[in-house]
C-alpha cells in the first residue's frame, strides 16, 4: 500500500508502517525538515542572544523572498546557512549571563540609569538595554538587561527610516523595563548613532510626514526626548544585533 503525501512525527507509527510494508511517497526529507526549522528556532529565541538569532530570522525572510513552499528543498546557499547556524547552536550552552545586577535599584537613586542603544542596518534593526549603577564598594558597574530585534521589511526602506524603526523598538523596550526594574522615565537614557533620527525625535512630530510623524510621536510619548543622545557607530553595542553574530563570538566575549 502506498500513502501519498503523508508524514508523521511518531517513531512508533513510522516503525509500524515499515513493518506492515506501507510506503510513503511524495514526501521527502526536506518537507519534514522545513517544518522543523521554525520549531527549532522558536525554542532558541531569547532576549539574551539576539545577535545570534537575528541571523536565522533573516534566513526565514530569504525563504519568503524566494517563494519557497513547505515541500520544496532549500537551495544550496540557504541550506548551508541553516546548517552552519545549527552547528553553532550548541556553543550557546557555554554562554553565561548573570541575572544579578550587583546594584540596588530604587526610584530616588541618581546613580542608577537604564541605557538603551538603538541601531539599524539594511538587514535588521533593534535595541539593547544595559543597567548602570554602583555596587557596595561604590564602583560603577554595567549589566546586560535585554535586547530585541526585527528583520527589515521586504519593501525596501531608506536607512534613516530603518534607524527610526530601531529607535521605536528601543523606546518600547526601555519603557517596558521601567516598571519591572522599579525605575522612572527620567532614569531612562536613549542612544542612537543616527543624527537624522536624533533630529526627528528632538523636534515636533507635526513637522514630518505621516511615516516619521507617527513613530516620532510614539517615541516622544514613551521616552523623554531630552534624554536622547548620539553615540558613535563603532561604539554602539546594538550594531551587533543588526548584523548578526557567530556563536563562537559569544564564547569569546562572554
């Protein structure tokens, strides 16, 4: 008996079919693997390893751009990217991220600040948050808190607009962290390496066309425009999550 276009994830069922001479036709290994791609990736999406996971997000977008169906094998170039990402995945077990910030957080503190850095590239945009404070010895320390990224839209956008999208993600991220960290808006410092974006945010949102105006208005509602500052591109830690990072780099710079 031949079953067309049938597949199962049950090892017991596959073994039973094999014992009874049931053959599966019309289903290749790539069909099953492609369905596992997203399942495997969603298990590893974390706000702590965004520079690594953004690579596979871009890979999914490339699949959509090529119009691939679930029952189509991946082209060689995409298959190689996927296999390389999977090879690096076990290296993340070597990465250790302390969740204790080594500082006491309170609303009245003038030394505790939440710094959010925003950035964008042609592939992705996002933001990363760090907490700055003092330990019991009075030493200034910084701790990684969280990060977030998104792939750039399929419809091509100018880099300044993508930088603005990154700033919006950063504003949302920073605002969402204030309550759980027991902090006020005046303790939130925002950073971007785009002077155009900085100019938009520090100006009235009514001056700009709808795309810029709507996003600037939301950013100004979530953050204090006066606490937005410029940082050099080479010094912007958010640059890592817009370009992608290899798993080996996490073990080196942990």
